[in-house]
C-alpha cells in the first residue's frame, strides 16, 4: 500500500502517468530527459524509492550472474563509467544477483575475459567492444546460448548483441564538426585526433565530423586524421609532428577523452593560443584549458549515466523480462566555459577539494 501511494503521489506532483513514473525510476526508455529529471527530483524530495528487492525476490530465480568487462584506462572516462555501474549494482545485489567484475587495462582487451566469463556460467554480460571484429563471434555465441550482451560506450554493430548504451557517436561528431566551423576562420585547416578507427565509437565520431565540418565550412579542409591508440606518448608525438607538417593548422577535434597529450604538444610548439580545440567529455584537469580558452567546447558523453543505464537494462531484463532496447542512446551535452561548473565531474572535484581543505 505504501508503494502504491508513493507512486501515485509522485505521478500527481510531476503531472505524469504512473507508467511514466515507473520508466523514470527504473531508467527505461520512452521518456524524455527533462521529464525523467523532474520525476526523479520529486521522488527524491518525497523520500520515495521503489522496493526493487521485494520485486526481485518475488521471482523464483535468484541465482543470476552478470559479468562486467570494461577498461580501467583512460581513467578520466572509465572511472566515471565504473562509478555509475557500481552505484546501480548496489541496488540490484539485494535481489540475489551476483556481479562478476572483469576489468581490463585498456580498451580492446576484452576478448580473453569474455571467453572466461562464458565458461563461468553468466546469464548476462556488460562490455565495451574495443575490437568489434574479434569480439563479434564471441558475442554471437553468447546470445545463441541465451546469454544477453549489453555493449556500453562502444558497439559491435554487426553482432547479435542485445543492446548498446552510449551517446550516439555519429551525432557526437556532427556536433563537433558544426561547432568547429563556427570557431575557425574560412579556409581553415583542421585535424581529428582519435583513438582507434577499428573501434566503432571512434570511427563514427570521425564520420560525423567529416560530414558536418565541410557542410558548415565549405572552404575549410580536414588536413589529417590521427590515431593515437589511447597512448599518451604516441598521441603527443603524432600531434607534435602534425603541427610541424601543418604549421597553419587552425583547429583539432579530439574525439576521445585523451586530450592532455594534445595540450602538451600544442604548448611545446607554442601554438596553444592559435589552435582551437573541440574535445570530448570532461575532467578536472581540463578546467585551466577552458579558462584559457584553448578548449572552445567539449562534447560530454555522460559516462556515469551510461554505466547506470547498462546495469539497469540487463538486470531488469533478467529479473522481470523487461525487453532490451536494441539502442539506448543518451543525448550528448555541450560543455562551454559558461556551464563548466554545472557538470558532475567538476562538482565532484570541487567537493573533494573542499573536504581536503576543511580537513587540513
């Protein structure tokens, strides 16, 4: 009775249906982001949370195991993704669900851990597909056995995976291309710094940028696309060499979170005030580069929410037979200097600094 009253009260105050409240509380599709945020805020203010444990324990099956295989590096992005996963896992462990964590050092190292998880008898898997061509046969074998696979952050689009949770990468690139055209002059030469073009997420961002930039800057030109392979030293060296070859470069789109070596190369060449940057995501070390206006904008991929949505989707499917959406795309946000301090990562860094200051 308490749950029923709570749901109705949230719905009344939010001026939405009970079904919409349910979708918001459980991170499901079919609801726009503003409505979701309003429902969650009202639920929080009322102190209401759905009794997920009771729902799960009403099911006869409580021996569910979900494997999680994500990179640790680059930690600026993956720490946030892991945090979202851990926060959602805490809710579902009360069900009797067992989560098997198999982190890998970096993107692309998922093949062997995935094989081990399949031998270990999991019912669902959350993973990043850093090497989609190599991992597709394993995903297909898992799905054929009834093991549901949810990709997060980057996709294996030719596989039988059940779902993908990410910010739509081509849209990310389209936004960056349009923004870059507004920040650089006519006839400007720009470049793309990516991680690995074999990775679907990175390749689609390049595709989107390469489509949008010429559209909004007809006389501009994309001089080069550089693969940094998420290696800081390799990325710094390649960008440094690019700046030597193209001394009149006007802009760089960094489509992974690995932007610090790009800053280093620009500063080493004395070009930090000349080259405009569109970056990806956000972490505290980027703040000085926003304030100095080296970074014009960053495309924020909401890694924490990606992690939460991935766990929620597969757990709800395995415990309540909720259908898995083939695509679960989050809307990207554009970070500018004016809204920089409104984002989760910067707020966290500020709070940590304040606690450290108070302790000392």
